[in-house]
C-alpha cells in the first residue's frame, strides 16, 4: 500500500513546518516556509470551523479543505495510507456551480483539489472574500468563508510564483 505524506505532497520539499495552532479566531497562518524563508503554505480554520489551505511549490498552486475543525497544519503533517478520488460541486459567490476532481484523504478528513485551475478559483475567492458553497461526494455541503487577508496571506501571495510572476 502506498504511503501518502500530505505535507510533502502538498508543499513539496519544505524547509520547515510551523504549527501555528488553530484558535477561536479564524485567520491565515503560515504553516510552512522554505529554508530561505519563502512562505510555501498558509492555513485557515479554527478548533471548531473547517479549515482551508493554499500551498505553492515548484510553480504549482494547491488548495485543500479540512472537513473538520482543528489544527489543519498539524493534520497535514501526518501520514496517511488511504486516498480516493471524489467529485465536488462548488458555487463561488453568485457564480455558476462547477464540478471538479479532488483527492480525499479519509483518515485526515481532508480533500485536495486535483488541478490548479480549481485552486486558482478558490484563491481568487479568498482574495475577493467570496462565500463558497462546496460539496464533496458523499459528504455534507460546507459553506466556506475565508478570513481577512493578513500579513501571512500577503507573504504567501508575494512568494508564490503562480500568484506573483516576479517571485522566484
């Protein structure tokens, strides 16, 4: 059975993981940086609210959703053996509903968008503070609301070559 280490698969080769703990206040937190200090991953969520994350390595933007509250950064750093491919229906703001492919990690209760186009749509929603209705196959619908953009998110956006072509 193939072992799947989420943090490595999502963030590539990371210099360090900083487990900024979830609390009652939802905010973007840095979850991973390179050895040079580049922000590779940011997470949101609280102890009781499902979290989200963006990662950017090797010129690829990734996005994922934690289906339960808790410390998403810590969850992503654990190993898992099981994964399945699932479809999700998403409506961003007042836009049209679209379907997309996701990898679901049942032991972690985390889903990761399988293509960058989907990740970019969620990134734009986070920047615009759009509300998002998201439903993964065989799971309940979740209303995602992204936290205010803060220094952690802005550093990520500045350091990511997908969101900032001038980044290295």
